[in-house]
DNA sequence: TTTATATGTAATCATTTAGTTACACAACTG
DNA sequence: CAGTTGTGTAACTAAATGATTACATATAAA
């Protein structure tokens, strides 16, 4: 069973959990209330997020409060970010191309 | 069947395919040669990458050449990048903490 | 035209995933 | 103490995933 940040953020429910917990720390039930699926399903998602370090769970009384450790998203960030320049190049050359078309059009008017 | 960039890059083989094709455009067989798994398996991975726009496949003769469209990684980049500041804050405060310790130690020496 | 090569795809399979319900148990509340 | 609440987990299920082998087809080469 793979358990890494890429697999963790592949699931839309888990991404939403991360989004929600980034707003405020919540108990397991408070997280589950925000979704249609059952509480055990959310519990499992939280376990997966916990296992790859993205979420930590702190016991306080009978509740468990969950919070995000954003720094564990860094490996995913770095992998994608290394292609940043390449899509910027593309977008710039697209903009250049559009500008060329615009200028040509302007000259023809 | 979900087919989005997050699901596409969740698989390590697909990430490696993206890495390899970022170096140079390759035919399907040339991609497959670089992996232990069978050619049809690679074919399927390429199909998935194609379906979510990350890889395009151009027929030339009997070969099909594959190349990456990096701009289709942007949605994944944006989702992760929005937490950039939060882990930077963390890292900065860690560095601050380390510096405090250092200064304290310096004063004690 | 025959043969070889490059590739896609169908059929199949084992494993993983994401969900469910039912139950156990610890910790608050009255 | 008895009941309620918050949560984990086991058992189960359907669907998705990632791989394989076997076969079909198109194109190039002899």
C-alpha cells in the first residue's frame, strides 16, 4: 500500500479536508459534518492523511482535533514546481503569438 | 472513473514518464524500454496522461511520439502552492527558534 | 507481396480503494 | 452509576487500478 503525499492528495475528499482544516482546527465529527459521506469514511481519510504526516490528530478529552502540517506538502510542490518555467515559457510564447496577431490585425485596419 | 491531474500524478510510474518525456520526446516503445513493466502497461499509463492532457501523442509513420504539455500541471500546482506561505511561515519560525537557541548559547559562552 | 515492427486493445486477474453498517470503548454528564 | 457522546475499527462490498498475455492492425522494409 503506497502512502505518500501524491496518493494522499489524489482524492478530492482528502483535498477538501485539507482545505477545511487549513481554515481552522476541527474535531473528527466537525470534519465529518461537512461531508455527505459517513463518519467512519472520514475517519479513514484522516488516518491516511495522518499516516503521511499531512494531518496530525491531538486527543483532548474524548474529542480528537485535527490540524494540517503544511510543510509535508512540500515534496508534491517541488515535483510540480520544477516544471513551472516550462509552462511559463509556453504561456509567454502564446501571449507573444496573440500579440503578433493583434499587431497584424491593427496594421490591416 | 476520475481522470484529473491529481489522479494522474498519483502514480509513480506516471510521474517518471512525465520526468522522462520532459527531457526529450520519445516514441511509446522508447518510453516502455525505460521501465521494467510491459509495453501495454506503459501504453495504458500514456493513455491516462493523454486523457487528462498532460501528454500528447503524435503519430509519425508507424510510431507515436509522446510529449508533455506542462501547462496542464498548473491546476495541481495552484492547489499545492496556495499553502506555500503557510509552510514558509513554519520554516521561518523554526529558523528563528534555532537562531534564538544559538544566541542564547553564544551569550552563555 | 511477405515479413517485421510499432502500437492499441480485449480479456483476465489480484490488489487497492472508498464506501457502508455494526459494534466496542473511553470519556463526559446527569 | 447509567446514559450519552466522540471516535476507532472490524467485516463486508463494489468499483477502480495496475498489471499480464494474447491478439489485431497499420506501416515500413525486404
